[in-house]
C-alpha cells in the first residue's frame, strides 16, 4: 500500500509504482479531467488509458456521479487528506458491477492543490467469500441446534464450552461444568477417567451408556473425538445419539425370537426349513416322534439321505420342486416308515423369499394324521347322532345374530313344522328374515325383553306370536342365551317350542274361571238371600216353641216341642254362619278403632248360652290396649275359635282357654290355646274344610273353622295348628296390616 503523503507526479519512482501497482490508480486535475489511468484500471474496466486520459472523469465513469461519490472528488480538490469510501461500484469489462474501497488524496504543489489521486482496492471477491463464510456459519449453527442428536464441545481440560439445543433439553445447561462431574450413572466417573486418558492421547472413544433422565432410563450411543492442532489436543467434540427405541426394539425382537423359538420347539408338528437342494437347515425337536437321533444330526442332509423310502421321497421332492417353481404353498399327504411302523403325515410346504423376491428356502410343517380317519368317522357319527336328536326335539334349535332382523345363522329342520318355511328360506334372510314372522304387535316387546334380559345375565325367556306361511297365528315359547363371539352384539342360541295348544287351553281356562267366578258370586248371593229370608220364619218358629214350652204341661208333647226348638236353633246357627261366610267373601275391609279387652269380653259374653261355659277358666294376655283393624274379620276369627275350644273341652280336667294377642312387625299375632280333647293327626288337614265335622261330639254346622280360614285368607294372613289328642290344641294366627294407620298404631302401642 502506498503511504499516505503528498505525491509529486514528476517523480520517476512514483510513475513506476503507479504502473506496477495491483491497485487501481487514477488521477485528475482541478477540472476533474483524468491525468492518470494505470494498467490495473484498464484490466478492471476494459478501457484503455488513451481513451480515458484528458476526459471528464464522470464521462468515463458516469456511475460515479451520485452525490456521495462526487462529493469525495470535490473535497479532495479542497485539500482534504486521505478520504476513504467503501462500497463504490465500477462496471467491469463484461458489464458486471465490481465493488471497491477507495481512498482519495490531494496532489499539491506547495500549498496549492493541482489535482487529486484515487487508489481503488477491489473487494467484490472478499465480500463474496465473507458472505459464503457467514452463510456456512449460519448453516452449521442451524444444523448444530436443530439436529436430533446431542452435540457438545469441551476444552482440553474437559470443561463444557458449547452445547446444542437438543443436548441442553436432555441434560440441562452444562456450560462451565466439567464432564467428569456429571452424575448420569454410578459407574460413569470411573469410565470417563479411562476415556479421558485416551482422548488426551488423541484417540477417539465410542461407548453405549445408560442414563436416567427425569426418572426415565434412556440409552445413548456416544462418539467423542479430540480436536488437534500440531499434534496437541485443543478441544474435545462429542456426539450422543439416543438409541432407546432401538434398544427397546432389539429387546422386543429378541423376545419375539425367543417366543418363536419356544413355539417352534414345543409345537406338536414337525417344523423344518429346507434349502433349494432340499437339505435340512433347521428342524425342531418334535422330530423325536419318528427318530431317536438328535435334531442336529439332520442338519445338512436330505430326507432321502436320512432313510426315507425312495418312492416316498420322489413324491415329496416333486411337490417341493413344484412349490419352489410356482412360488406357492402346497399341501399333500405322505407316509413315513419309522421304528413304530408306518406313520401318516399331512405336509404343508411354504416357500420363503429373499429381499430380491426369489425363493431362498422352503418351510415344511408336518402334522401326524395316522389316527385322523378314525377321528373323522367318530365326528361323522357324532354329527349324525346330534342330527337325530335335534330332529326329534319337539321344537326348533337355532342360532341367530342379536340384530333387529334376528338373522338366522343356524336353524334345525323343526322350523318347517313350526313356521311352514324351509330352513334355507330363513338362513341369513335368504327369502325373508325371522323378524317378519313375528306378529307385528309383539315385535317391539320381544326386542326390549331380550335386550333387557341379555344385558343383565345373558339368559332370556320369552313368549310371543308368529304368523306362519299359511297365515295361521301360533304362540312360541323361546329360551336362549347371549353368546359373545367377538362381535359387537354377539349371537343368540336357544330353543323354540310351539305352545299354541297351551295358550288356547289357558284362554279357555281363563274363560271358565271367569264364568265360575260369576256362578260363585251368583250362588253366594243366593245363599245370602235364602239364609236371610229363612231366618225370619225360623225366628218365628223358635218364638212359638218357647211359648209352647210355657203353656204345654204334657211331658211327651213338651219333649217334642224342645226337640223342635233345638233343631230349629241349630238350623238358625247354620244360616247365621252361612250369612257370615257370604259377608266375608263380599266384605270390603274397613279398619276401625278396637279396644282389645272389650272385644274379647264381648265375644265370651255372647257365648253364655253355651253349655259348660261357667266352669271354664279363661286366661287373657292382651299387652296392647287398642288398635285399628276390621272388626267383623277379627270377631269372626275369635268367636269361632273360642266357641270351638268350648265345644271340645274335656270333662275330666278343669277346662282352660288361653287368649293371647300381640303386635308383630307389620301385623297382629293371635294365639288361642285350650286343654281340650285335641285333634288327631289323621284329620288335621281336613278341619278347615267346609261342613267337615271330625268328632262324634260335634253338634255344630261344620262351618266354624272354615269361616276362620276364610277370614284369615281374606286379609292374606296365615294360620297354624298344633294339637295332641287328649292334651289340647293351639291355633296360631298372623293377620297382616290392612292399612298404614293400623301399622302405625300397632307399633306406637
């Protein structure tokens, strides 16, 4: 570079420097006309000195005329020293713009400025290189930060001086820390000490390392290499690649290979791999079924070399060659002579292909079929037996999809008799779906009942109507269960039975029952009316006999009158019982307030005309004073049971009757116990029968205990009898509550 000082153009040395300079040099006078244009300017611009000298500088280089550049020329002529300008452009020989840095110097003679000198350095190439270097630096930085691997740089002492983003995410910001101080695993410090010694010697280290990051174990493959200058290690560069997924996949592959090997070795079939010469390259240990030799003794040999019959091997070889040639699996049967005799095999050959798509080996699976024919015959026999059973079942066996069409997947031949349709018409809805056979009024109900039942325990039982092919309506009883066959809705398996006759009988029975109820109601009404109408005349007869007894003195006539009165009173009692029975049947239960002791006393007082009442000892146990119940029902029960105990007392012992009433959960307990003659076991089941009299002492109508049973049944209660001849009887009755009031009252008391 020419030193900055006032230059004298008349000096010969200066002229030589201008001509030989690698820098572009031009000079101009005070009129801005060119006085110097050196070789370098000629080379850069393509303009010769003869063309430029003496010409106005802005005519030669018109692009220099902009205000900034022009200003530099004028300032130079004013005498300013060493003016610099960066980034001026001069058109080159090929028309391209070339970038320059320029320095302007004034040319003086004494103190007077005579012109100016411009020294121009080309910077186009250096700027381009700089841009490329900047771009390369940015590219490297971007790649460094965006790569999915961990990059890091250590100084010669093992201290972190740089990490990429991925490394920071995995291990945190380690800048300024020493590699040896990392706590990624217990054995790491010892390993790093060994590795660091190798790196200081200029060796590259590779290692697989297990690291725990956020309590998760990861595997890394790490490459660490030294950066050397003049054989001296200046820095250490590291690259860590996360190979966790690869390790996992390797473990899965190894496990799969182990499982496959276990499966192959324990398969009941003989599995072998043959090369293209049909030599065995692998065979599992199941070969022990036909040979005492170890599997290893089969490797590298053909079945012919291992002793297979030549004719059998010829069949086998033909099939194997065909499978290889046509690149397709083949199955065939073959026999093998072993130490146990002839063994039959079903053989499947499957070609295996290389990465180029060519057959490279054949996988052979051999399954013993020696006893297969016997099994087939047994299966056929079982199938025939099952078909015979199903054809004799009084109904239809089926399997259908659990869909709105009840799509039949199997249905037995009995469907023809039930519906009139053939099996193939209903299978898979070929002609029509089973849903179309179901009576329209029953379709929605049937679907809801089946879905509800199968949602709970999988079993269902339904009855519905179908319309047969002939248009008849039949009733069907169907029982089945839901079978989950891997689909979303599963299938239904079950049996259908024609119950049309049963339904017709039930309908007739309902009609008969209705008519019987009507007849019974009419009969009860007649009995009630007849009993009621007869009581008036009977009362008159009883009254007349009582008058006659007072007037007539003749003994024989009086005896007849008493007899007539006695028979009339018995008839009146029977009519009274019949009236009570009719009332019970027609009664609407109406609970009323009852005082327990008053009710019992009233009933006993009403029986004062019974013979022998005076010497009976009554025991009353009434723990609660009052309650609500229907008084007619309660009176009928107590009256008839107490009267029954009076009628069948014993004369030998002092007669005793115990009456007990107590409250229980949701009802009343009544116990009537006596020490009378008792009831024999042979008649105990008959005592509640209408008009039954089980003892020669009985003088009643045979309706008392029947009325008790009817009263208990009316309220839904229970009655229990314990009795022993000559020791007495105990009647235990439970009467449930007949409304909320009564229940609350009982519990309150």
